[in-house]
């Protein structure tokens, strides 16, 4: 089961990115997450997580940190999501199990 990232930007339609299950395992499988981290909330994706403002910034920072330790193929895929999140026009991200 993948994770869907629905990314909302000012003046644009929402964009959807799916993180495949193998990429999720690479991100979440080998790390200890602080209970207050955004990725800890996302790891248990039984319900949709909505992020705005500083939470989107925190998600971006945490994804960048995790990307550093991933295999090149996974890093490339995750970088696509990171690139979109770096846009200042992003105001909301919803993450849900696919």
C-alpha cells in the first residue's frame, strides 16, 4: 500500500504523488523517529494527515534528512516530492494511504 501526497499550491490544481511501499520501507524501516516529528505521524497512515504552515516546512526538512541515507533510485523519487514542497506557493499537504 503506497502513500499518496496531495499537494496544494496557491492558484494551481492539487498535485498527487504516490510513494510506493518499497520507498516507504526505505524511509521508515531503519530510523528512529521522535514522537513529535511529522514523519512519525505519517508512518501510521491509517487516517489522512493534513499539514499546513510550519508542519509543511518540518515535513520538507525531515524528508531531506531521510533522502541523504537512501539508495540513489529512492533518493531520485523522493527528490521529486521534495522539489514540489520547496515551492513557497505550497500551503497544504495531505498524506493518506493509497
